[in-house]
C-alpha cells in the first residue's frame, strides 16, 4: 500500500538541474536508502517529497491518513524549549487520542443515548489509532528515547546545546511520533558507535513505519534497507536489497552499460563508413539505414558517474622522522573533569589509529592536545622534529565562508583572480585548479563561496586543503560526516596507502574496519585503551558483559581482565613457539585483508569481471575472521606470558 508516490518530479536551481522527471513510490513499512554524489540533489529530493520545498514540475501523492515527518541535516528547533518539551511534541496525536478515548469512556458509563452506537464506533477507531501510535504505555517514551540517543540534560534549553545534540533531539522527536513515513537526512551524523548500533536495531525491529533516508553509513544501509535508490545526474536508479546487494547489482549494470556502449560505437562506425561511401537514399531500405545512423549519432555517450580522485596524493606527505608522536602518561583535564588519564601512545610510520567512545568523552580534546591547542594537565605530548600535522575538524571551522573554494584551498583571498598557483605531490606538480577538479569542483564551482555549499561539498574543500599541506600526521575528527559513499571509498583507499600516520575520531564502523590498524577506546572515567586491529577485531575481543548495555560500549578484553578471569599458568614450550610466530602470522593475514579490500575498491573489477565481486566479498569476510582469531589468540598467550 503506497504511502507516498511521486511522478515526473523536476527541480532546478538556475542552470543546474538537480531532479529530472523523477518517479518513485514508498510503500508502508518499507526501508529505502538514497545514495548519490554530494551536491547531486539528495537533500533537495527529500525536501521536495516532505513538502518542505516545492517541485518545479510533477505530482506528489501522499496518503491522506499518513503522517510524514522529516529530519533535516540542520533542524530548526525553538531555542527556549527543552529536549523533553520538544520530543513530547511528537506525542501530540497520541495524547489527543488517549484523552478522547477516556472522554468517550466517561460518556458511555452513563445511560444509553441516541449517540451511544456512534460513540462505540468512534472509540474502537480511536483505540486502533492508539495502537498504531505505539500502544497505551507511552508516557515515559520521550525520556527513554532521549536517553538512548545520548541526550542527558533533557530539561536544559536546546539553544545552549551543540549542533550534534540538537540533531539528536530532532531525531528523537521523529522516532517518538512513529510516523507512517520517516524521511531522514543523515540520521547517524553526530552519533557515537554505540548509539548507531541502537538506532540500527530500533529501525530494523521496532519502528514499524516506512523509512526513506540519506546516509553514508554503509553498515546501516546493509542491515535495514529493502532497496537502495541512487540519484545520478537527476535521475533515480533502483537496486533491490542492502548495500552489499547494491554493489553487486551496480557492478552488473556498469558491465552491461559498457558492453552496450561498445556495441553502439561499433555499429556507429559501420553506419558512418557506409554513409561516407556516398550511398544514395533512393530505396526505403537505404532511407531506414540513414535514419538509424542519424539516431546513433544523436545518442549521448555514456558518462561515468563523477568520483573524487585521490590516487597519488599520498606522495605529498612529508618524510617521517624516527619519532612521529609520543604520549607519555598524558592526562587531559577540561573544566575540572579528567577526560584522558595516564595515556601512553607511540606512533610509528603507517599507524592508522581509530578513536571511539561516547559523545563528550574527550575524543576531540585528545586531538586538540596532539595539535597543541590543549595543554596536558600531566605527562608529556611530543611531536617528532619532522612531524607536520594537519587537522580536519568536525565543524569545518577552518574554512572561510565568505571566500571562494579556490581561495580557501589556496589559503589566500583573491587567488581566483590573481593566479592560484601549483601544488606538488612527490614528483608530480599540478595547477591548483586542476587539483580541485579531482575533488569535483569545476571552474564555476571553484569560484563559488564556501558558505553556499552543501555539507558534503564543504567536507571536500576541507579535505583538499589538508591533503595539499604536506602533512605526514593527519588528525581527522569525524571525517566521514556528510561525505557520499564514493568519496568515502576514495578517502579510505588513500589512507590505506598513506605513508604517514593517522589519528581519526569516527563513528563509521565500515570506515574503521577498512582503515584502522588499531583503536583507542574511551572506556569511561578517563581510561583510554589501545586495541590491535580494526573495529570488527575489537568487537571479537570483548568479553560478554553481565548486564545489558549497548554492544559498542561493552568493555573489551584486557590483559588485566584475562588474568582476573582465569588463574595464571605457565606457557608450554609449544605455546611459546606459537606465540613467537603469531605476530608474523597476523601481519600476513592483515596483508591478505588489505589486498582483498584493494581489489574490491578497484572500479575496473566491476566493469570487466563484476561477477567476481561476490566471491571476493566472501573471501574478505573469511580473511577478517582469520585476523580476529589470530589476534585473540595472541592476546591470550601474551597475557599468560606477561609477568
């Protein structure tokens, strides 16, 4: 049963057409993901479907009894209201229905009247509506949802809260209302990994409405989506299933398009040669052949979807010294609260360290301390003599909104008029304008003010700025926010081959699985622990908790915990030999994972042999499981061998 149906929808801003004759239908209870390159109009499509923006052309039918709620990337909330008040607004229909039900009950308790039958019918309808809105026990649901989304101060004015907190309040308001259709624009932004786990499970098992969402979280897309729509040059392409299915089907589609284009070009060459021989169009057959040749000439050639090109930019990283970054017993205190306690960390070349933990735990403060903007209250933070640092901040605050894209990346105003200069990456030198084209900024976009760009485009500007800096230590604070999946894939490929070091705060589990060589986990009370491997390895190392908590916050296995669980015993000779060889075995297994990930990220795979992708995905799962198994074994034997 359709909740929303759109036909022939078009939308343009000036000369740029974002939507061209778009058609789609969302049925009751369906889960639909929307993908596309940043700036192609995904948010605009959501706004048009939600009724926030008008379409230039087309028809949108919304079911009369359906409630459709929209979560914007930058929600507008009354700054004087509290999270509790705002989220309880989502219970308005439920409150009105329960009050009317109680009123009818009081009326029916009296003597029968001429309206009794009508009241009974109305009460039954209202009872059904209350069930649709979540049942009878909804009084404390606002407080519960805010807690699960990490909003603690629910009676504080939202005008004093951060942008991330306001987004979580707005998301809670949508979820508590249980609409027939929830239209969500990047719902996982500003959520930590534990909360994303909860949201994924909630949307998959508890939320009974339909969902249409733009998100870069590929694990969420794979877990809950029935189908995925991709917005490409104004039109929608549909893929059935989750993100893994999307990759397979797109590979097949690209391979088919490649064959179709090759056949068209071959036929075009033959028809053109025939025409050039001077064939006279005297017969019907000849006329038909000329018309066919002209039709082939009129067909626009297939264009590959735009994709950020970061290959080769790793050559711009400055050479590392013997020491990159050393933290010795570092303690970070903000406002009298200890966020990081007694942290020792030594980075060497190609270390890519992911940082996870609850919102507000101190992850960004740790990056600022490494940057030198926050002084440790105890201990030492030392950067190597050759270490050059670049910071990709979460708010993109280092960008100047009144400057153009070109000026921001050139780091001087007026560069687009006086000459932009060149950038150098190893042995390669290129014009700055050419460099920006690799980030999908053509000539006109390069002159556009940064303040007018979408969130994803701003992220690409910030990325272009730090990658040209020559830094060899990248500090990335939520780098995946707002980026489309194609740009994310390009960034992941770059970081996998980055010759320097990376510290990345991220809630994106897919990103952490692909990029991280170890994790720093904020476990509470200032305790920060480093674990080997990526996010999946970290999950495999955690012991079960005795009480129910969000799974990504469960405390991982540590050497101390292992010694407390089992009595200490000496290693056998065979175990000592095994332990001595385990690190090499882990390195070999991780190299296998890296090779498979690189093969899967190669676009030519999906054109020339798309059918191989599914087998490679299975091989990658097996390889990752082997890394987790070997790492867990090493942890156990190492703990037993420690004095």
